[in-house]
């Protein structure tokens, strides 16, 4: 790592880091800012993340391989919810360090569930207390830190604001200290293991969630049907999957205006991410019970 981050420069380190926590505590925002690029879609709605997202940060003598996980939550009735919980829990014993993200102001049953899952983890666990930007008197964090310290022996406790990038340098130093000495696993210029098709589908899903979060929080999925490079133009066709006919009407909107807006916003983000012009076509299809269909979940890549 470099002197700018005040990190040691002698030992080459590389390792896997799981970012875990209940839904909507800022895990994806934290990963995006640690990497310095938007890899994970974000919204104020819980359970926005459905996949294990790999983000890779290489700087001088350290490569940090982050795994953003779906929020651990009480199992829902759908197979998708159960898969998300399994995916979040599956990485805990396969990484070198765990970062547990919590909201400094709220402790919930789902936080308790995460704590219980971490009870069998032998790897270093770093507690990241997020959203400290909402605290004017930083001394009020002391009892919060003390309260968490009484719940588990953490390798480090780092108050931070993922949204405002405050405290990320402290977290980075703590991670460096707990990663094993190792050569890099990935090329230094690689940022993720996900494909452009995957990011196209996630961008569309983000716009749907932000447009329809109150009306249609979790009942949609996106499937890329066409992803073709045509000269200087990238042609993308995507299918938005819903469970009911009424949901289809909500996504399309009056005169197709809502679907058009979703497409416009998604296209702008895609052109920025892919660095070229994009022609995006969207369709909406009813596929009843898709969230319980193992075949559909497999085709959507939901682990």
C-alpha cells in the first residue's frame, strides 16, 4: 500500500474479505467506495443485493478481494430468500477476514441473527459501525462501541460513514493487518469477476427498485436476452420478469411512460459504465412463481 494511506509497504498481502450484515446497513455502498467504482446497485430498500458480488482493490503491495453478500434476514417464504440467506452465510468460513457492518443507532433481531452466525467463525471479524455522519457529538459513539464490544471480541472496531467515505482509511489499515502474506490472485487492473451482462441486468433492476420500491419491492427480476456489440453500438435487450399481470401494468405505467423512464435511466448508467453508446430495449413478462422456481433462479444466476 502507499504512503498516502499511511499503510505499511514492506509485506505483500492478498486475501478474501466478506462484507456481511443485515439488509440495508450500507454494505454495497461500503464496497463501492472501497473499490472506487460502482459495482453494486444501491437503494434504500432492504434486500437490494441478491448476488455475491466480488470487488477487487489492488494498490501497491496489497490486493483486497471483497465479497458483498445479500443481507442476512429472517428466511422468507420464497426459494429466492432462502438462497440469499444461504449465499450470505456460505462465505463466512471461506474468507480470510469478515467485516460486519451495523447501523450505529439500531439493533434488530436480524443483527442478532448475524451475531449468532458469526459465533462459529474463527477468522478475524472487524466491526464497521456505519452512518456516523448522522452523529454530531462523536463522544456519544463510546457507549455504542462499548455495547458492541460486550457482544463479541472483535479484531477491530471501526466507526465510519460509507456514504461520505469517512473512516475508510482506518478500515483499510485494519484489513491490511489481518490479511495473509500472499501474492496477488487477480491481475492488478481487474475490478470484479462479474460480466458486463450481469451489470446490465443489475443496473436495470436498480432503476426498477428506485422507481417502484413502494409498489413493487421484491417481485421483479431482470434477464438479459441480447447483448451484442454492433460496431460502436452496444445492443441490449432485457426482459423484466414479474409475478402478476397487475405488476406488469405497474412497471409499464400509463402509456408506457414508466417503462420508458426506467429504460432511459438505465441506458445512461450503462453508457457511463461501458464507455460507449447503448441501445436498450425492455419488455415485461409475467412468470408466475418465478421466485420459487429453481430453474428460473438458476437462469438468473441467483446463487
